[in-house]
């Protein structure tokens, strides 16, 4: 029996939910709106919501001043590289744990997760020493490896929870039909695993994109991604609200879109499969 | 059926991930432990090549007895506790609201989840300038509109301001997880209670909340782990000034600003111990789930 909901109650719920949603979203909305104003309009009192001349000049200024494209490219390479690298290493591990579990599988999974709990600040200096030693400071490769290692436990966990849902009977059936291990992996498992692998890639790309401890501390100019690009706006300088807004919008726009696409997988990924 | 051959193949497939994580965990950990027992001031010429002077537990006791330590612990507790309280309470309420039938639920979900995807440096800067700036921020406009004197949020109410910013970032996470949990609640149970005349508050207390207990625990544990190492939000807004210096930030300052590696490493070991205590509880819960 479906619950009987009066129209009146539905209207109230809708109004309340939309109000709260808009309040929570407001800082982002306001930033995007301000990015299209001139600096004078950006600090107008009272604040301008509609009646202003839309302009793109801030985007041009930001690009010219700090070469947004270079930071964007660094973010794409670092986040993308670390995610792909991590997934390539995690797929065989998650695969074997899901399909050939041993008595120690559970312990290994939990131990992997526990490396995630190591507070970054506690090991900042050793890592930077290692970076200096191997000439990795301010390189995309070095950062890629660090972010890969940070997210590796989550990648393994996510893949493991997806692989576990593939029914073992299908594998047995394939084996009975005479499939070799290679055929089994290529033609039976891979097609079923692709959705899980795709959402793992997506979520970890987002996590790597937004990582802001190692990216701030291990880069200077060459390998600095968007997190560092934005941090360079942290000291106020005359009129800079519109420019700050444009820079912020450019830094978050790509990931907001990906994030909205991945929200269904988010819960299960970030709770390591404990909430589905 | 796992054969002997497939077992050894499985072990081979696991090896790269295990070795990498083992190295990632052990190498820096051992170095931090080592440094924490030495006098290590790179600016005064100390270096590994020249050999570090062993000082026993001096760094540990100095870190504990420094005047900045207890305030930083207090700040950490207030920040983590405040954010947890706000996100869990509001998260439960929001999740229950979003679970009701309404128009445009998908869009509202998208609006609410958005802050989680904003990178920490951006959300900190946007809040610092666009919202909390004492002259041109939205709050200043609002305050003036109601005839009040605008507040210099990040100076006069710095800790609660940072708590607000961080809560804004984590509320979507809590809401989304709690909403997922609520949606798995058996609605017939609620209806039965409703027909028996149980009040809203009773239905919440005896049916909804117990059902959410597990999800709430998970939200608290996962957030605690991330919140203990909050960095960018403080780095960008106050730089640790005005009573916003957490344990993490204090260690960061010891290592990077004052270049006292020994002292900072001792602090780091304390932080690692603290994080592990939280982690053990999380592991228990996640581990239980593995058997199911």
C-alpha cells in the first residue's frame, strides 16, 4: 500500500527542500554569477543579482595572468594519471581477492584501508626528503605516484565490492563450456565488470582532482595543479572579487559536472561498501 | 573451486598493490619515528648525511609541554566535534526531508551534493571573500540591510567560521549517506506505527533513528578521519591565526615554518596514534560488513 500523501503536504515539502537546496548551493551560484560582473559591479551595494552587464573579461584576465590552461592540464594529467595507474594496479588485486578469496583476504583488505588513515602531515617531511632525493619535487610524475598511493586503498575496495557482485556461477558455466582462463577474463568477466570499473575511475578522479595537501606542499610552479592555482589568490589585492570568482568557476566547473554524474556511486565508494 | 595454481596466481596478482602500500606506509613512518628521536634543524646545518644527534624522548616531552599544544588539541576537538554535530544533525533532518515525496527531488539532490565536489582551496576562498568579507561579503550586506554592524568573521569568530565552511563541505556527504540509509527503511513498519497513532517524534526516535544508527556511525568515523587532517581550509583562511590552529596545523608549522623536523615529527607520531585510535573503530564496523 502506497502512502497517501496530500497535495498540501507535498507542496510544503517541496518548498522547504528547494529553499534549503538553494541556500546550500548559494555560495557556488554567487561565485559563478560574480565571475560575469565587472570588479565594480562585484562589490556593488546592494549586491546585484540580475541587472548588470554580463562580461567575460575576468576569464580573459585570469587566463592571461596565471595561464589557467597550464594548471588545468597539470590537474588533468595528475588526477587522470594517478587514477589510471592506481586502477591498473588495483584490478588484479581486487580481482584475485573477490574470486579466489583466502583466509587472509579480509585482513589484507582492512590493512590496505588502514594505510589511508595515516595523517599526511605526520609524514610530510620524510616524503619531501624522498622527493628531493629522487628529483621529484614539483614534477607531475612524483605527484601522480603520491596521489595514486593515497587513493589505491579506495580503488581496491571499490573494485572489490563491484567484483564480488559478479556471480561465480557464470564463471563455472564458462569453464564447463571449455573457456580458458584468458577467455574467461576477456569475454565473461570484463564486460560485466566495466560499469564498476568506470565508476571507480570517476570517483577517484574527483578525489585526486580535489586533493589539497600534497598538491600544495609538493609543487611550486611547473607541476602545480588547480588547487595551487586557486591558493595563489588567497592574498587580497585591491578589487579582485570578479577575478577570484572567474578563477574559482574555472577550477570547479569540470569536476562539478563529473561529480553530478557520479553521485550514485559516491555513497558506496566512500563508505567502502558499508552503505549501499 | 580455487585450485592450488589459481591460488598462487591470485597471490601474484595481489603482490604489486601490497608491496606499494607496504612501502608507502613503512618508509615515511620509519623516517618520522627516527627523526622524532633526534635533534634535526636543517637550517642550522643538521642533515642525515652528517648524522643526527639522538635526543631520546626530548622532542616528545617538548611538544607536549609547549604552550601551543593544549590549545591546538582543544581547537582540534572543537572543530571536529562541531562539524560532526552540525553535519550529522542537519544531515539526518535533510535526509528525512528529501525522503518525502516532492517535485523536483533530483534537482534538489544535485544542489545539495554540489559543495562536496568543490575543491577545498576554492570553498575556503569563496567563503572567506564572497561570503564572510567584513565589507563586501554577502553576510556584511545582510547585516547592514538589517541595520547591524558587519562582523569580521574570520577574526572575531574565526573558529566558528572555519567550522561553518567545513560543515558546508561535509553536509552533502552526510546527507547523501543518510538518505541512502533512510531509503532502505521498510515503509510498512512506519505506516503501521502511524496507524497505531504513534507521534512523529516517537516514530523518529524508535524507528528511524535506530535504523540509521549504523549509517550515522559510519559517517562519524569517516568524517573524523578526514576532519582530523583538515589543512587547506585553515591554510587559506586564517593561516592558523585567531585560535584556529589545530594539531595538524601546528605540526605543519613546526615542520615547514620553523623547520624543526625532530619536534614536528614527534607531533606527527602523536597525530598518527590519534588517527589510529579512530581507525580501529572504523575497521571494526567495515570488517563486520565484510562477513555479511
